[in-house]
């Protein structure tokens, strides 16, 4: 009986460690590219494919967006691989694809993985913003052209599936920006056929659609709650089971006259949402500035600050990446109860925007000494 190939073992390991369909697809894309280059060079195709399938096995659980030189991705995955008998050639190649691991890339395997990793993600992102969404319609000229596109300047390690419940000012702005950055978007609405929703989807581009709330929530690896506060509980109940999903609460519990918060001080909207979305990995974010700043956060090259809070550190890291994708400086403010402070910050922005000469074209920035 034939022994199991390295690539087959690697695929099983990938599926054990990674539940995100988009991260799996990224690894498949890198693996296909690595197989091609291994064949061109006369290298070990099975080995190169296995390395590609394993290179991001720990990213979902330990994303390491702060680029620690010894913790998180890829160090957790490599430690597991070594404990389970995978070769040092494979482990070293995986470590070397992260600049912050400080492992010099010496072999063709290591150099090719490094080149293919980010470029594979970029090519997929280029495909997703084309009308057909097909990789077969992407050529070298299209990729070179998109390298000049600021929306795709930062090549995504993972193109994410994002469900957005609500499509008002904030939900619409986030959807447009994330779609432009290459993410796949489904707006969840009671009536997705309304003319204004059809127009919004057209503006967002081909990797966007409008569906019912439950379908958008099921689709999203990240689910963003962008409903008016009075409708939020009903929307979450209509979303179905959110346990295990990253849920972003970007709402503020505003009074109907916008002159204050309906709840606060001893609790927060985020804590209320957490009680309704049982088991969700809740993050409070995108609530401390106006939708116009989410649409265009550029202030002469300065990045506005966007605070977030939550109890799940890995969920916060993923949300920080989504905020950076659209131009914000992301700052982790702490646990979920810090939403009691962030929601009044939103009230300050609203007060300044609508009752003073500042208007809406301003944003908060964090200065450091």
C-alpha cells in the first residue's frame, strides 16, 4: 500500500487547524503556485506543496499582527510541526516566510514561498474586484495596473467573507471600503431588493451582494452589526447562531434626538449585544467617528485613530487588520467593558459635528511623545 504523501498529510493538518474558508483558499492558491514552480525547477513537488499548505496553519488562532519575533504565527505552528515529526526543512521554510522571524531565506524553496505567498493573495484580490471574479480573467498587465491602486496597496494575507447587518451610512461605507480592499461582502437586510440597496451593491462592485440577515450572518467569518440601535436586538435574533464568529458592534445607543446615549456608565451597547449574541467573539469598533471618515479617512496623509475593545485578543487582531485595510490607526483600548468609554467618545464626535462650526470633516488622532 502506498504511503501517504506529505501534501495529503499537510492538507489534513490545515483542515484541523483552520476553519476559515478564505484562509484555506489562500493556502490552496499558494500551494498551486508552489507546485508549478517546483515542476519548473525540477524540485520535489510534494514537499513544496506541503510547505505551502502548512505555512499559515496557525494564522487563524494566532495571527500575530504585532509581528512578535517569537510568539504567535508562525512560531506556534512550527513548534507543533516539530513536535509531530515534520522535517526541519519544512519548519525552516515556514519560519522564513515571516520577515520578523529573522530567518534568512537561502534555498529555492524558502525564496519561492516568500515571493508566492503575498503575490498569490494580491492576484486573488485583483480577481475579486473584476466583474467576473474569475482568476482566469487576470493577466500580468491587470496585476501590474492594480499594484498602483491604493485600495490594494496592502496585499491581504486573507481575503475575508464579511456579513454586514444593515446598510445605512456606516454599514454602507464599511461595505464599500472593504469590498474595494478585496474582501467579499454580503449585506443582510429585511428587504434586499430595495432600489437604494441595489444601487449600493452596484457601487461596491462584483464581490458584493444583498441577502436576508440570516444568510449574510451565515456567510460572514466576520459579522458587522450596523443597524439603528432600536433594531439591533431583533437583527441579532434574526441572524441565527453567531457563536464562534467575530462580531463587530459599530453601533451607539443613541437617543432618538441624538442628544445623548440611551444607556451607559454602568453598562454599554456592546455589553448588551454580547448578551444577545451568545458565544460570539465580540469586538466594539468603528463607532467613534462618522461614516464620512470611514468612506475617506485620509487627512493629508495622517491616519485618524480608531479605538476598539473586546475580550478575545485574536478577534481584536483580525478587526485591527480590517481597520488598517481602510486607513485607520488601530488602538486596542482593552476589554469589552471599555465600550462604556468608547460610546461617549462617539457622542463627543456627534456633538462637535452637528452643533459646532467644525462640521463633519474632522477626525480624532492619537499623538505620542
